[in-house]
C-alpha cells in the first residue's frame, strides 16, 4: 500500500509509504495518523493506492 499527499495543484508534497512499511500493523487498519506539521494552510488530497485501486480523501489544513 502507498500513502501519498498531494496539494490542490496535483503536486505530490509528501510520501508516507516508508512510514507505513515500518508499522506493518497499520496497513490493515482503517485509521492512520499522518504528520502535517509544516504544511501551509490549504487544500490537500490524501491518496491511498493498493491492489484494489486508488482512493482519495480531501484534507483541509487551517492555520
């Protein structure tokens, strides 16, 4: 599984996949915490990619 963060322009800003692989127990869970510290306020998309396909969720970062 891959976990990626894109900004509103479609640019990938973070790849959380290495952190997921180091916590293999989280991969089967529905809830995963990601660190958004340092991100400017704005609209982002959290994208998961696995063997079933791709899923995106909207994330709004407020300051």
